[in-house]
């Protein structure tokens, strides 16, 4: 008789980003955070706007999930201080978030309020893309102020910081010197006969098969007949992944270079109407 399958235990204390707490049959919610997970360090070379957005994102998530927002703010303070964020920077963001939340609540109670510039035409928008560095970020404040003074604030100027990732500076992985899906050529170092082939696998694997006299290929049979002969291989070009397209490319190169070890099949003209058309 088959043994019954044990059901997997489900942890009811957390679900996605929500942590559930039960006290005296009263359910409360908190934000679930993975242990020992910190945000980007304060010394990371990114604009301050990104760091401010990280705090605002945590505050917004806590406001929508947790039933104790004040507790979550204490956790957020501790979290970002552990990442060397200055307390002054954290408090300014939390204060601004609270003010925005209170203003939204007042507008919800009073209904829709038409802002003073609601009927004004939008200003022309200018997006300026600038490479990011700490000096550019510091100078940008003065530049924006002078720009608005010079144009009498007739434009909306926004700076888009162009940052670099590690993968843009150097390759994270070494380039494969013997890629797959290529057309290759082999030349015998003794008699200079040539062979052109294609493969969708790693080229080294395919070349080892050609150099093995026990395999069934033209270079292998040539080496089997001439034991002292060896082939020198090189990649001609990369080829499509689809076999039919790769074969067509191989056939074109064979017809162009006419290597001795490849079968040469000459095409014949097909006469449709031998006696002509009347």
C-alpha cells in the first residue's frame, strides 16, 4: 500500500512583503524584510536622488502594508543608518514624506481642489543628459538656478544623470575564443589540402573529431591515410543558428574556394523545352 504524501508546511507568518502578527486574536501587519539585507551604501557613486528614492520607496511600502507606520519609520531609520546614511538626510526625507501624506489627506477630505496654475499652458520641457560624478551633481544646482534666472523660468529643465555599470567598464566574463555556430577551414600542414565545414557546437570539440582518425570525416580519413599529417584550423566567420542557413553559407564558401577535401558537385542546366516553344 503506497504511503501517503506529507503535505508541505505553510508558514502563515509572512506572505510576500507582509509579515502577519497575532496578539489576543487581533491580527496586525508589518513589512517583512530579509535579515541582514542593506540598501546601497552611502559611499556608492550614484546621484543623491537615487538614495532619496530608496528611502521614499521603503516609506511608501510601509504606509501601504504596515498597521504601525511609526514602528516602520524606526526600522527604516535603523536600516539606512547601517548603510552609513546621515541621520539628517534620512530625517529630511521622512519629514517631506509625512508632509506630502498630510496634504493628500486634506485634499481627499475637501474634495478636488483646482491648483492655481491649472489653466496655464505647460512650459517647454528640456531634458539634459549629463555624465554623473560628484562634482557635476554639486555644480548642477548652481547651473539650474542660473538657467532659470536667465530664461525667466520659461522652461522646465530636468537633468538626467548618465551612470555607468561595472559591465560597461570591462567584460564580466572572458570572451570564448572558440564559439559555436561558425564556418571553419582546415589546412593540412604537410600537403596543404583544405577542408571547409560548419558546426553548431563548440569548434574545439568539432576539430578534435576531425583530428581523430577513428571518426568518419574527410579530414579524419586523410589523417588515417597519412599518419604524419596534421590540420591547422581557423574560424572563417560566424554563422546562423538555423542549420539550413548555415549549410547554405557553407556551400557558398565551398563553391567559392573549392577546397580539395570537400565534395565538388557541379550544377547542370535544366532544359525545360528542348524543342523550343511554339
